[in-house]
C-alpha cells in the first residue's frame, strides 16, 4: 500500500524558482560563529586576503545557508506548525520530517560579495516500510553557481517523512 | 609540504557539546525555522522528544571541521557526504573523529563519525580530499 498519492508523485522533477543570495561578510561571520569557527579567514578581510582569497571566505558547508533561505524565506503564514515551509514539499500523509543523507561536491569557494544562485529540483520520491510505519524519502538536487557562472557546489539532500 | 596520512591513520578527535545558544545561533544563521531546535515545549509535548535536537547539518559541519582541521593544510575538501543514524539532543556530547580509508596520487578518502560517549553513533560520513 503506497502512501505517495498520484498528486504527490506529480511533484517528481519539479523545478523550484531560482533563488539568489548576496552573501555578505556578516552572513559568513554569523554562520562561522554558530559553528565554532575561529579561523580569521572567516571574519577578517586582511587575513583572508593574506591566505589568498579575494575577501572573507565562507566555511565549506555555507551553501546550506543559501538553500535554507531559498526554502524558508517566506511569510510566517506560509509555515507549518513546526516552522517548516509548507510550499516546499509534496502533499504527504505525514509532515514530520527528519534529515536523511546529504552529499555535497565543492567547486569555487564563496567569498563576501558573491551573488550565489541556487537552482533546486525534486529529484525523486520513494517509500520504505519503517519499524513504526511507512517512511517517505524526498530527494532534492541543488546547484549553486556564483555571479561569474562558476560552479560553487552541487548538493543532493534527502529528507525523510514519517 | 607534509605528506598526506596513510590508510588507517586516525584524526584527532574533536569533542563538541553545543549549548542552547549554539543551537539557536545555527538556526538563526541559516534561517532554519524548524521548532525542534529552539522551542522546548513544542519539541517535548508535540513531537515527543526528550529535548531540543542538535541539527543534523550542524553535525555535518562538525564532521567537515574535524576533517579540514586535520587535512586542510595539505589537501582541499572536494566532497563530503553524511547521514544521521540516531538523534542527538541538547546536552549530549559528540566526539567527532575519522580515519583514512584510501590514499592515492590524487588525495585521500576518509570516513567520519560523530558519537556519544556511550558509543551511540549519531552521524557517519565520508569525505574526499584532493592534494593541493
């Protein structure tokens, strides 16, 4: 018995609106502090330049910040009770989500002042029987490019609904 | 330039015990609005968890930091993947470590993990480093 309806299934290969984020030194410093970074290349322009970067450089997993803004930067009435954005996922019998697998390949580093575009696609959706009922896996692909059209990162992310 | 480590070499373990403030800062910096990382009544009463959850992506960052502080001078992080096996809650300590699983002319591959002191692995990962 499947829990993925035809309506939900029609979301496969859906492409979401392209999202752009102007990455500031402030954005980078917030994420760096939040993750306990202390390397001055994330906070101090001179230190970053001395290390060979054009400006303050973002930690490698910073693309995550950009894709979260792409999904969740919506009016509060477009959020579920649990705070997650409601327009982001197909209609499923359960909205209780947990993070599954994440896989990221890195290209050019992100530095302050970059304009990073993220293109997002629902790659596939499938279900498995879990110990406490059906689990639905929703797999997203993200492509991040900078203002010069250079590839910054490719990410594949699976969210699990139970 | 120092050589990259051989297969079997282990990373220095990094121990992390994120506070409620750390969890909030991570949510805020990423605009991650999911209540299970900052709203204790919702998390315990509505979702039935014993406490606030340490974000999976924050654990992913901890794994990347463990690997990059170990190998980053000699090699560039080319890719990383990670997945979550068990929940980690506010107050939990995570011991983050790794070891080299493959070494060749291009670089090294490592496996990574975050585990609680009782041995429960919460997140496992793999990363590829390219020689600089």
